[in-house]
C-alpha cells in the first residue's frame, strides 16, 4: 500500500517538476494518434464499402440476338465451366422493356414511341462472392465477350478498379502513419524521460546511496510513460471522434458519408488503439530507463 | 558498551583489504579489522590517511583491489544489486561532503532515506521531528538544505543517516564544522542510537575532542595502514589490554 502511494506520489512529483517536458510528448502522442486513427478510420470504412459493393457485382452481357429456350442450357454450361457463378438470368427484349417501364412507372409513356423491341436482350451473370478479385472479374468479362452473339459486356469494374486503387493507396498511407506513430511515440517518450532522468540525476544518485530499489526508482518513470500513452491516445481518439461527429452532422443527407454509411471505430478497435499506444509509450520509457539509470 | 570480541560474530569484517585508486594511489593497505555488533569505533588519522575510503569500502561505494569484506556475514564481492540495495537501507552513512539535495527542504532530505523503505508518511514525519529536536534543528525543518550553514548541513546529513535507526552507522568526519555545543549533540545522538537501538557506529574523525575521553575502541590509519591508536586513555588500556 505504502509502496503504491509512494510510486503515485513520485510520479506526480516528476510531472509537476518537469511540467513543460511531459506536455510536449503528450501533444506528440495525441497528434500521431489522431493522424493515424484518421486515416485508419477512412480505410476501414472504405474496406467495408468495397466489400458491400462487391456483393452486388454482376456482369451483364448484351446480345444482338434473342436467346432461345433451347440455347439456354448450353450457354449456361459454358459460363459455369469458366468460373463459379451464383446465378445466371436471361433477360429477353420484352422482359427488359417490362423492367424499364416498371422502373419509369408514371413516365412510361415516353416508351410508347420506341416500341417493345428497342432494348437488347441480355444475360446477367452473378459471380460468386469470392470472385471479388478485380483481375478475375475482368478475365470473366473478357470471356463473356466471346460468347456467341455477345455484343458488349458491362461489368462496372472500371469504377471498382479505381475504388480498389484508392483503397490500396489508403492502405499505404495507413501503414506510413502507423510507422510514424510507432517511431514518434517511442522516441519522443524515451527522449523526454531521458530529460527527466537527467534533470533528476542528483536525486537519483542519492537514492542510490540510500539503497532505493530498482522498482522504487524505475516504476514512477515507467508509469509516467504509460500515462503519456493513455492520455495522449485518449485525447487523440476523442479529437477524432468529435471531428467525425462534426463532419457527420454537417454532411448528413445524401452524399459521400451516406453512400458509404460512414461509422466510427467499434469499441474493441478503439480499445486496441489505446492499448497499443500505452504499450508503445511504456516501451519507450523502458528504453530510456535501461540506458540512463545505473543502479 | 564494548562487547567481548572473542565470542561474537563481527558485523563487519575486513581481511587484508587493499584499495588502490588508479593508477597507483594506495589509499588503504592490507587492512584487517573486525567491527562487532553494538560497538562504537573511532577511526582516526591524518588527512589523506584513507578514512573515507575505508568507509566507502564498507558500504560498497568502492570495491577493494584486494582482500575480503563481509558485512553481516555477506561477502560484498558476491552480492547482487538487490542485495546491495537492501544492505544500504540498513546502513546509515553521513558523508564527509554531506550529499544533500540543496533545493529540497531539510524535511525532504531526511525523509528520502525513509521513503525508500516505504515507511508511512506519518512515521516519517514523527521520526524527522524527533531527530531534528535531538540535533537542535527543529526551526530549520522547512528550509532548503542549500540555505543552511555548513554546521547545520552536517547535522542534517547525520539525521538522514540515523533516520532508519540503522544497524550500522558510518559517520565520516561528523563534527568537522561544529562548535563544542553542537558536537555534544552529535555525541549524544550516537550514544542514543547505540544504547536504545543497538546500532553499531563507526566514526571517522581527526577531532581528538570526541575520542579523547572515550571508553570505546580507537583505531588509527596511517598512510592506509591500520593500527591501534597510540595515545590511549587509562580506561582504554584497562579495557583492551587487560
Ligand atoms: N576517487 C579517488 N580517486 C583517486 N584517489 C583518491 C580518490 N579518493 C581518495 N583518493 C586518494 O586516496 C587517499 C585517501 O583518501 P581518503 O579520502 O580516504 O582520505 P581521508 O583519510 O578521508 O582524508 P580526510 O581526512 O582529508 O578526509 C588520498 O591520497 C586521496 O587523494
Ligand atoms: Mg575523508
């Protein structure tokens, strides 16, 4: 009990004595957590969005000739032979027309002049979900183009590809800011603790003479590092949360955020970021303590 | 209270200890010495004779070049870091150069010695008051150590060494800056610790006034070599040569 009281008291004393110094790493930790979490938040949301988009991928093969009922099983077999497919839907001219007019509802009058044959027949191919890979999808659409009477294949993969590039780019940014976070935390924390140790050199020397145990000397410094990790990352995450809230409230309604159904980190992930920061800062303080305190 | 040397196990034992500071300063040469539990030992000698070095060897601030040193039965050359730390908590040392923290108050300086043993604030407070009263420093409790006179700093250093009621107290030149009245207070503190607490006390000094009339053992260092003090009172001759 007395031990704990001492450790806490000493930590408080250190913080008070060198108040200017711990404020600096606190700010650094806060900013690096904010930066990292910001990109990470966008990244996780992008991932979820692309997973959802991948769900409704379908390849539409427009044909220049109606597929007869006898041709269907052959075509279907050919497609299934190429790759795993969830379902295949044949859409005839009249079906396509019926769909469109259902969609247009009250304005379907404009179709009257065009006649029921103006839309091409098509085959809708729904690949299995594990075919999310973009290169596989483009291979698939190239194959579909070789089917008899295929005029055009629409896959929406161009757009998906751009989205994929962006997600990849974001992954790099996340990794970079993550490494920055690791470096800045361990370095800054160990650097400031080194300053604390140096400013307390005289005291540490006398503690050594008085027989202070290693724990007595080291734990307050370790605790200081842990607290910097905890406080810094809490502040960073809180700042990000408020930023998120602000943006969400400003841009509510249809738009980017709606489209992606932008959400904040789940509690587990928030906890993991917090924990990682604490561990990093503790490791940083361990470095300086090991190097600069002679017992 | 001198003990019967032949039956007790010594608290401190030095066997043929030599300390040479690099490159070739022989500070202590082939010293063998036993210090018994409950004893008060005066260590005299001229400046540069090796008194401080001997004290530093006993609390393991220095390691001997040759020879064996045991404290409470433990060989200091085979002692772990934790072992040294535990030992230092039980040995009070009043350094010749005081080693106080000038920016901290008298109270904080003395309390430090007790805080490392995790004593409670209440116990520390009471003990510090007691020691300050014994050394006539009560009104200096909240002054910074750096603002005190040399003589006051010397007594603070002693109070810190005595704070934990150490089983061994090493006092290096404890009265160098003190007037006779203050010297008397220090002698009384030693006597108090020795009688009430059973502390073993080693006093390095070249102030004859504090050992002239003593009934305790007086040893002399001469160029690093130890011998019994030549000018002993009749009382000492009676005690040690009978
Ligand atoms: N750290 C050191 N490095 C080198 N030589 C030292 C060191 N400390 C002491 N000496 C030398 O060792 C010898 C003994 O010194 P020591 O301090 O033990 O003497 P002392 O008896 O305490 O003297 P005083 O009465 O002046 O305090 C001296 O010649 C001194 O110069
Ligand atoms: Mg000396």
